[in-house]
C-alpha cells in the first residue's frame, strides 16, 4: 500500500500559515503545496503560486516536509 501525504501553506507578507482556510487563501500573497511519499522518502509534488523569493522557499520547504 502506498500512502501519500500533503501539506498546503500560504504566506501573507512575512507570515506563513499551515493549512489555510478558504478565507485566508483569498488574501494570500503566495501558496506552496508539498506532497510526500514517506515509504520512498520522496517529494512527489511541489507546487508554488504567487511571488516567492529564494530565501522564503529555502526556509519554508524543510518546515513543510517536517510537518508532513
């Protein structure tokens, strides 16, 4: 059996929200979706929307994977 897990994050200025509500998504500056297959230790999907700086992506990705 293969199980995938995923996490969605949104950012507003300098704030990052994990698993945002629909209302929060309406006001986000950007979003990140990470899907992970723990059995193979692989990221199977990485989707970015909005304007992300390299520094912000570098800081958020390890948090995303650690939260899954």
